[in-house]
């Protein structure tokens, strides 16, 4: 938890971005900070030798998660489930698979998750059909549009954690999975 009392938000995004994607990322950081959230990022080289442990430890300190699903792989000319009854052309872009992992850990930790796909990104957690419960989705632009429910959930979580005193929630990794 932030020593300043601000809610901690983990911001996940692919490491390699185009110029316009980098500008959009900076707009989201500015919006989050303008909402008085403390933004935590984990860069590619910050995962260490055990990325699962590092990611879980970072997410255990968060009050909420934002995942920016920028286009990374053009999967439009691909075929889903070739040779089966469900064979179909793919018509989407894919983002970093790490964002799916971050989403899964965040859901497992009961964190409010805001997913923000770039146009055409609809796989996994970025599929609007899955935006239920603690997973909320919104458009990439303008930053923060439609994120009120998520913001409120993050602030509630921060207040609940603050009510526990200075003791931080225990990480399942630190507890040996207990």
C-alpha cells in the first residue's frame, strides 16, 4: 500500500509499442495519476529469474489493475481450429500473452480489473463477453471514459486495506501457497 495513502494501481501493457501506442499509454498514466492513483509498472527486465513470483508479489500490493491491450500480433489471416467442425477465420489482433496472465492472477487475487483493448483486440480477457463481475472493459480513448465503476471498486478496496492497519495482505507466494 502506498505510504501516501493513495490507491495502488498496477498498469500492464506490452513492452514494445509504436509511437502512437506509447503516447496513448502516457495518456492513461496521466489519467490514473490525475485520479490520485499511484501507478506501478513492471517492465520486461523487472521480472527477475522467477517472473511468476515477482508478478504475484507486485499484484498483491495493488488495489486494482489496468491492462492496456495494444495490438502486437496481426492474427487476421489465421484460421481457428483448422480441420475441426469449428474451423473459422480469425478476424482479430492479439496483444501480449503476459496481459492474459496478469489478468488471471489479478482475478485470483480478487482485484478490480479494467481491460482496455486497442481496436481489433478481442482475445481472452479483452473479449467484451467476459466483462462481468470484477472485470470491466472500456475503450482506449479517451482515457478513463466508462471507468467509474472500476475506479470506485479500487477506492473501496484501498479503504478496506487501510482499515486493516499497517499490516499488508499476505502473498500466497510468500506463504508457500497456503
